[in-house]
């Protein structure tokens, strides 16, 4: 018998989600349809693909074999997509780019506008995500990421350093025991939360937020001082810098793609365009626009607790 590709996708989704409802949502079908299709497939195969437990759906050996086959088929389909993308001679088609919200909003929009003006046949699909998407499965073609350790299975180039420093509101007076604003433990593996914890006890953290978005506005509003990316905060008229670039928060800006895509005309065009656009921004990204800054004893007391 021949099993349709959609049934392999269904079985894999149920195995990954452990339940029918989320698997159905992932595939864009309703749970009753997923139930009927699974029952019909098991009947046609003459084998149970899942054990039904209170805790969820657990693949049987037959189900595991089908999940493994689905993974191989998906990889082959993705490889075919990459090979087809590689054969284009003129930049055209859809280019899927991913970046975290801060970079997408504060850095990328002018860059994307100029790229489109230069390559009007390329249609851009911008995926704003704090998560590292799977470039091997074509969740995205190119990723712009601030990281210290780019994934070993991807290729790309380092564009710049990314500096963070401590800032306060221009109108604020936080000479002693200032309140802080801080991302919570779930952001960047707790890096920023640990940075603040080393400088302020919990009772001095006036605001926690589950993303880096909004930190700048919180500091400018006078809620407290906080660590911010220099390229955003240095030119902000309502903020003043209270420290030099903080080594504990330093990162690097990387432009990444899958090895199979680096020869794709549209991917290569975007990599070259983005690198040229970022080059003149390096002083701002690396916190060197305020090189005349000298930390005073007062600032040292504020930022070190």
C-alpha cells in the first residue's frame, strides 16, 4: 500500500506534540479530522501507531518507524528546496529572514527597504522571533542573531560586536540605591537577570519584563536604571549612559545561513547587502559613539551596587 505524505506529517506531529489537539492545530486541521485520519490509517495499516495514555499519545514501534521515515522525507524535501534555490541566476522569489524583535525593529527596516529597491524581484518574509529557527528545515533562509556562539551547523559572517551599558533617565536622580528594570530569567538564559542580581537585591528591582523589548521605554520613563543596547540607547534623547560597555553582556552580531544555501543567488545577495549596510554602524553597535565617556565614582556606585 502507498501512504500519502500528509499522513506521515500527521503521525510526526502527533508524536512531537503528544496529543491530537495541538498536532491538529500545527497542521491547520481540526482535532476530529485528525482523530478520523489516524483511525483510518491504523485500520489500513493493520497496526496501532500510538498507545493512548492519560498523559498523551505515545508512539508504538510502528509509529516510531513512521516518525523516522517522516523526518527523512522532510529532510529530502528541504534538500530539494535548497538545490532549486541554488539554481536561480537572478535574485528573485521569496527570501525568509529571521531576527529578534530588537534587531528587526531598530536595525533592519531601512536595510530591507534598500535591499528591495535594489532587488525588486525578491519578496521578503521577515520572521520576528527570539527563538533560533531551524535553517536546515527552511524555517528561514537567513538569520540575523546577536550571539556569542553561532551554531556549528550554520555558516555566515561576524558583522560586529554588540555592546550593552547601564543607562538611566536624563531627568532621573538615582545617586544612591537606584531601582532597576530587568529582563526576567527566561530571557537569554538568565544572562541579564544575573547581571542585575549581582548589582541590586530583589527589593530594588522595580520592574521585570519577559523580553528586551520595552526596557528602553521603561528606563526613559524613570522606572529605574537598566542595561540597554548602546546602539539604541546612546542616541535616545531621554537616556544618559551610566557605565562603559559591560563585558558580561557583550555579544556579536552574526549573519547566518545553511551551508546548502550560501551559493543561492538571492541569499548571497542579501548576505553581501546586509554586511555592507552594517559596516558603517559598527561604532554605534559596539558602543563607541560615546568614547568620551569616563565613569565617575558616583556612576561606579550606581552601576555596581
